[in-house]
C-alpha cells in the first residue's frame, strides 16, 4: 500500500515538474512572434484584407493560457480610402488552464485598448464591411421572421439532450470586458453625412448567467454637419439566461448632454430611465417605468409586445406632461417660425393608449392640450404601403389665426387698403361669401391625393380661421381611389348657418373639382368686418353656389368654371355709394345743373338685393340683378371675366313717383339713370351712360306728346275712335 502511494506521489510530482518545466521552457523556446507571417497570411486568405501586426505578441502559460498583442491594423476594403478599416493599440485575453480539464472555459477580463473603426458607405451604396459578411450557414442568412423558430428549436434540443443537461454556454465564464478609448467614424458619402464617436469606453462586471451583470458605456458623438457634440453615459444591470433566450435590462440609466454653438445656453440635457425584458422563446417584450426627460419635456410610457419575432404586436400607454414646446425647440436650436401670436405653443401636453401590429396602428383615448385648445378622439392607420386612415376628433375652441405666419404692420395696412378699395369688391365678397367659409386648394398634389385612403370626421365647438368666426362646425372626409369628398356644416355662422360639399377627382390627368355651398340668413356686416376689416355692405344674405371646374392651376380652374349662383340680400345698406346722388348728378348733366360733391358718408339703403348668375368657362353672366329701395328700383345686367378680371356691367336706376299698392302698379318718376361699370376687380370704373339717358328723355317727350294728342282725340271723336287709334301705338 505504501509502495502504491509512493508510486502515485512520484507520478504526481513528475507531472507537476513537467508542467513547471513547460511553463518555464515554452516561453523561452517558443516565440509567438515567429508566427506573425502565418497569421497575416491566414487573414489575407480568408478576408482578402491585409493584417499588420506591428507590436509584439506575448504568450503566457500558467495558470492562465493567454496572449497579449501590441498594435494590430486591418486594411480597408477595395475602392475605399487608405484609412485602415480597424486598428487596436493593445489587447490581451487569458484562459485558466485547470478548468479546461473539466470542460470549463474561464476567461480573464478581455481588454481592447485604442480600438478604431472607420466605417463608410460609398456613393454607390456599398459598405466597407460587406466583404466580411458570412455567406452561408450563418444566423445572418436566416430571415429575421424565422430566427425565433430556430432559437426555440435549439433551446428545445439542448433541454432534451439530457436530464438537467446544461447548455454549452454554461461552461463559459468571462471575467469581464473592457474596451478603452475606442473611436468609430461613419462616413456616408451617399447621403453626405459624417459622424464621429470618440472616447468610447465599455466596461462590464464578471459575466455570469442568471445574475445581474453591471454594464457601463460612455462616448461622445460629433456631428460636423450640424456642429453638434453629444456626450452619452449609460449604465444598467443585465441578466442573461444560459440559453441566451432571455434578456433583462434593469434600471437602464442614460444621460445625454448635447452642446453646440447654435444652442441657446450652450447645451441641452436629456435623461432616460427604463426597465426592459426580452424573451425570445416566449417572443415577449416588456418596457416598464420608462421616463424620458428633455429640457422641460417629460414623457412616461409602458409598452408590452408579443410574437415580437414572428408577428409583432405591441400595446401600451404614453403620456407627455405639460411643457413649453416653443422654449424646448428654441433651446434645441430649432426655433418655431414667427407666428401672429408670439405666446402660442407654451402649454402642450398629450396622453393616449395604442395598439400596433405589422400593418396597423390604433390610437385610443387620445387627448391633446395645445395652449387653450383641447382635442379628444381616436384614430387608426392600416396597410402602411398604401395607408388607410380613420379618425374621429373633437375640438373645443381653436383660433388658427394665432398660428399663422406673422405679417408686418405695413403689409397689413396695405392689404386693408387694397381690400377696402371699392364698393365692387364688397359686392364681390357678398356673392362669394360661401366660398370664403371653406378653404379650397387650387394646386393639387395629384400623386399624393391618389394614394390617400381616409375616412373621418372632426367636430369643433368654436373655430376662427382667416378672421372668420364660426361655431358648431362638423367636417366629414371620405378619400378613396383618387376621389376626395368633404361635407361641412357650420351651425352658427354670423347669426346664420353654412353648409357645403366639396369633391376633388384626381383619377385622370387633370383634376376635377365640384363645389356646392349654401349660406342661410348670414349677417353681411360682421362677416365683411372680419374678412376685410371694413364693412361697406350690411344686410342678411341667403346664397347658393354650385360650381364645377377642372385644372391644376388657378388660371386653368377659373377658365373652366361652370355653374350657377343665387343670392338674396334683405334690409341692407351700401356705404360710400349714394345711388340717389348719382341719379341727381345724371339729371344735372342733362339740364346743365351743378354736380354735387362726393361724401364718404354717402350710402344707399335697400330692402331687397337679389339676383342670379350663370358661369360658363369662367365668364359670369348676370341678367336679373334687382334692388328695391324706398324711392328706387334698380336693375342690372352684365358679365365678369374671372380669368382677366374684367367687368362689363350696366345698372339701370329709376326713382319712384309713387310706391305700388295692392290695386295699382308703381309709378315711375323722371328719367331712368344708366350707370356703366367697367375696369377690373382691382380697379373698377363707374360712368353715367349719357346716350342712354338722352334716348330715354326723347322717348319721354314723345310719350308725353302722344298722351296729349290722344286726349284731344278723345274729346273730339269719342272714346271708341280714340281706343282704335291708340291701338296702332
């Protein structure tokens, strides 16, 4: 027994001696630097790249088998710059010897110092790492949608390979990873972008399955095009299962500081906190306690996903607390354009829940606060390649003019002068008031409109747009297969109401538009006051417009317009236009009297102003204008060319000697006055038609002589003969 024990001790001592001899002798007898040419040749053969081993290789044997390197340089791909694709200043990795006999791999900390990666994409869209990609029988060659199935199958096989058998990775232990002072550059010549990541440090604790592993990452990123530098620090605890099928990131903490010369205050701070769990076998994702803070904005969210590999589905809730959007964008060097109201975008908040799948997103319980406006509703988008949009939104009060681009006071004054230039413009505003109640685009993005499939409705309690005030607005949209139709109603529109429909058809090469709008009992004065800053016409209007046109420019649309307009204004006043005075001036011209001077306080009061117009290829024809005042009757007829904006119109006015009664007609007094209106929309011209007046005066004299002669015949010949002779007249 003693002899056997001595024999075993001798054997053990011999083995130890041999190991000691090997530990001492191998580094002395074997120089790893002698294998540099073979290593460089092997890399060249497998990648086509040149590997330069500039530093010394150092070998260690016991208790760790390891190697340390000096500088390593891997050349770039063909067709790119002479910059190396990758280089390392120094690295070392060691594996413990004794555990290898038990099929365990214990790796000391893996260290890479001074890593440099120069990533690039050329103008043709090729990356300088495309030639390094595996080509066959690799995970990269498996479609993403099928990778989950492969993982599930692999895990199942490993679990069934023996009762309680561990996966091969269970025998791997790494003492940690350190990447120090790394640099990564991205040169996208196709998009003209260049980004640098500098001072990258990545450090982990000991890698152990099933237990938290501390991770720390920091780097700075430079965007030269935007002159911005961003410094990012990340820390988290990672738990990985032995099968590498489940990952948990606990207490992710990311801090970002963005600096740049165009950023007010010099920098913007952002932080992100979250917990993330991913299970590839169950195909689930769970993001909880997410909180993002950027300047004065705070976003919180929770998101869950299932079938994330095969058929992704997500649901969750997102909330953004009230913040100042104008200040946030200004601090990020992206200021809002100047608006008519500089105090807008100061109070913004939102919250909603959502469901999302591969081709559908649904938003529910959506709430938005925009300054004093509150929006609620829901919506969805499906079939992303050709989106189908549905929405149902309710808005309480919104003044869209506050968000319009600001204009200078000089421009405003000029616009006001132009708008109030003439009475004709006011009359035009009355006849087109229905169009003013709804915005109509005259230049159509045809391809975009053809791709729109949308159905929805918007209800607004109170709305102000283009200085128009309205309440009880309901808007419906139906867009499909190149046809866009809208229906809109305004319950309260300047003490009246508005309803209308618009249809745009972009099936063919040339867009077609159809308009049908009605105004009922609308007060003209406040309407014109809001739109033109001055009301020269008052009264209550009823109007209907039915138009059709085609074209994709304003001129084409105007020249193709066809349709009909009806309008009826009651109990109104036309300010700055005294028809009675014009009649008196006409008489004065005939009899040689003195013309009265114009008074800006002149006005014409009427009880009825009505008519209709037929529009044919952009030419508006009116033959039945009728104005009824206490002492006047006015008729009008003529044309207006919408393309050239030329006016050719005639107004015929008569004074009443005696208003009509139930038993007799109105008695006309004096000579009718004819007023011609010419010129253009921007510069109308008025003139009294002297020839027509003189002709009318001659007719009046002839009729007077005829009446006197017939009276004499009546006395001499009797009524029977008088009537016989009168019949010839």
